[in-house]
C-alpha cells in the first residue's frame, strides 16, 4: 500500500510564551452556554482550535510547540519557526501539499471562516490570509501551499537561524515574521465575512472581552 502525502495538514500554533497573558493560552478554558440549556461547557483553547480545523474539513491535524506534538527545532523562532518545524517533521516524499495554520489565541474564530480561507487558497494556489473591514491584514490564520518558494525561503532563513542559535542564546524571538515569509511566496488577502473572528486574546483583558461574546 502506497502512503500518500497529506493534501492539507491542519496546524495549531501553540508554541508561544504567553508572556502577556501570564498563563498558557492553549489551556485557557473557553466557556460557552449549551444550546437550549442553562448549563455551560468548558473546553481548552487548544481543543477548541483542533475542533475548528476538524469542522472545517481537515482530517490530519498537528499541534506545534515544545509541549505538544511537534517541538520547535529552533528556539524562540516564532510562528514561522513552528511552520518550519512542522514541515521538517515529515520526510521529503511525504511533505504535506499545503498547511491550514491556526494560532491558539483566536477564541471567536469559526469553521466557516477557515473553510472559506482554504477554498480560496486552493483555487488560487496562493498563500491566503484575511484582511478586515479596515483593510488591515491578519497574516494568520493562513492557508499556505508547500511550494518551491516556501521551501527556498525556509531553507535560507533557518540555515541562518540555526547558526545564530548555536552561537547566541537569547530569550528574544529570532525567527522571521510571517509577513516577511509572505513577501517571498505568491499570496493574497481576502475579506473576512465577519471581522470579529479575527479578534485575538493576548492579554487577560482581551480574554475577558472575548468571553463576553461566547
């Protein structure tokens, strides 16, 4: 039986330091009232994020981060370091053809928005992300084709990052930005049908604000 490469791999980015939140964002409990009931259910943001990807039609899902499935290969390298680590986890012949990437700090995200992102990315064969009603770009969530442009960028970026990591020990993020990565690959921004889904929770105040919307 021939093992085939995954068409689209779901990736939850959960490797951040959560320094502004003061606790692990992946373990924050998202409380939501059950339909037709006065009771509330509670699930972690990590479980919520994985379920979103599953509900968007993604069959294969991994979690990136040192305390999760795929540890960072380069310390403190940010979201792009997580993407690099995920792709490096797979042998060349089994590299996923595309990634649908979701950070763990979007408590109002919906499966419908992720499905829209994936569909428009697949149709265009371009890295695809949202912009809001003010035309502000939100570079993740991100549909990211695993093409030659991406492979070349990651190879060059992390040859350099690995050398720096071996020579300099720093607590600061040293990896390239998602915006910097996107400058090297074909990409497009699409309008979000509901900009509320792009609200991220990096601080206790933002988390409290999000909980009022559940």
